[in-house]
C-alpha cells in the first residue's frame, strides 16, 4: 500500500512540470481505458442477461461433453457458410472488417445501433486485439447479434442459410450454457472440471488437461470465461482456418 502511494505521488510530481497539452494527453490516456472497460462490461452484462433469459426459456439440450464434441464437424460446416457472408461484408477484401464495414454490415442486418455503440461492439469483438474483426471474430459477432437481437438477424444475413446458421448458433450458445452452471454468463474453472468429469466415473479427465483447456479459453486471463471467449475458442478448435488467418498467424509472434 505504501509502495502504491509512493508511485502515485511520484507520478503527480512529474505531472506538475509537464505542459498543459501533455497533461491533456495523459488525462485522455487514463480515462480512455476506463471508458473502454465500461463499454466492455456493459456488453458483457447485456450478453449475460440474454443468456439468463434464454436459459429460462429453453430446455437443456446437451447432457455430456461428448455430445458437444460430436457436433464439432457440424459447426465446421456452418462456419464454411459464414465465411461467404464474411467475404460479402469485408468490402475491400483485406480479411478484416473495419469500423465502417461493421456499421454498414449492422445497417444491412437492420440492427439498430448508434455509431458509438457499433464502435463499442467492434472493439468488443476484436477478441485477439489485432485490430479489426477477422473471420473467427465475425462468427462471434454474428452469434452475439443472434443472441441479443433474435433470429431476424440471420434471416437478413441469408434467407436461404438462415435455418442452418440458427442451428449452429443455438448449439454454440447451448454448449456455453452447459458449462455455465450457475447461469451468470461466466464459466469458472471448477464448472468446467465438474462438467468434464461427470459423464464418466471411471475415466477422469486429468486436472492438468482441464486446467490447460480453461487457460486456452480464458483469453484475458481474468479467471472466468465469458461467451465471446468460449465461442472464439470453440471456433478455433472446430478447426476452421482460412487462408487469410494462416497468413496473418505466420506473421504474428
Ligand atoms: Ca475490410
Ligand atoms: Ca481482431
Ligand atoms: Ca476471461
């Protein structure tokens, strides 16, 4: 505590000597992450509320982890269809949906949002923080829009593929609800461990495996996995890698 007070004090002493413009910049650097965190939390809360509503109105469809694993090939098929949709909205074909492309995409899906809200969603769905929405994040985005705004969203994506997309999104969301035992919109490690082991009494999943699994899903390392982290991980595990992703992953550290 004393150490923290010391750092704060040193910081203030330095600020006194800085020009006013620099102080303004520091102030905006300090407030910006707070605003971002608030927008992130608001969206987390909205998603959690929609999940609770859904859990109340829907019968549980998954009873074991194996039943989820068996659906992965179907997820993969569904992802192939979404790739065509992504290409349609990635107007300049650079493999990323930027802010303007997202606004135009949300307009076509008739999702009512202000530009600021659209930008918040853009930031929220940039799960890997590489800037912009790449394909896997676009699947997360569409699934979240489906959860928040209902099946009309997928109908506007594609009348023809709508039923198939709904099926994939329903299954993905139900898989999350299977693990989110207390229905607060966050999976805890103990929930995942319990679920992984309740199907078989003889063959327990080693604890280091569930720990590793959880660590891979908990992208921001806060000890909980929310729906977007779960979706992003499942999409990776379903094995859909686009050529663009392969190319950009090679370049990343
Ligand atoms: Ca683009
Ligand atoms: Ca991204
Ligand atoms: Ca997390």
